């Protein structure tokens, strides 16, 4: 069974930084991702990374400000968020795809990020 546990959320002023962590246990697939959901909005993709190659992908809204990375030995993925804006306020979720690929099937419980202006 796969478990994803996020940590690192909190309250930060605009322009500040936070680092989110996602610890994975169980057998996941090749990729991990971060998504976010603001109140009244749909969940949206933020960033993704391939475990083996480290290849990353980002939403346009966070390019140049957010960095996704992984520590394969710790089965942990990170999201470094810099130059935070009030519009980054959301619940952030870690996701994993299943072995063999496919859509995001496993989700963490989420961690809240609040950016004050």
C-alpha cells in the first residue's frame, strides 16, 4: 500500500520561501508530482519529477520560482517555493503514479500554504 505524507506548509509573507516535503512509502511508479487547490478552485498541477532521471516539469505560473527535487535514498520529494505570492495560497498535495505508469493514483493528505500580502 502506498502512503504519501506531506509536510512543510505554513504561513509566510509575500516574497518569502517555504520548502514542502513528501515522504513516500510503498511501491510507486516512475513519477511524483505536486498539485494545489485554492478555495473555490479546481486542483491544478504545479510540478512533477521522474525518480530515475530527475527530469522535471512545471506549471507556467510557478516556473522560475518553484523547484522540485528528489532524494531517492529517502523516497522523498521536495518543492522549494521562492518569491511566494498571495495567489500561491492553497492546499498543496503530493501525488504518485502507479507502477507501470498511468495517471496520478496516489495522493497525500495535503499541507496548507498561506501567503500573506
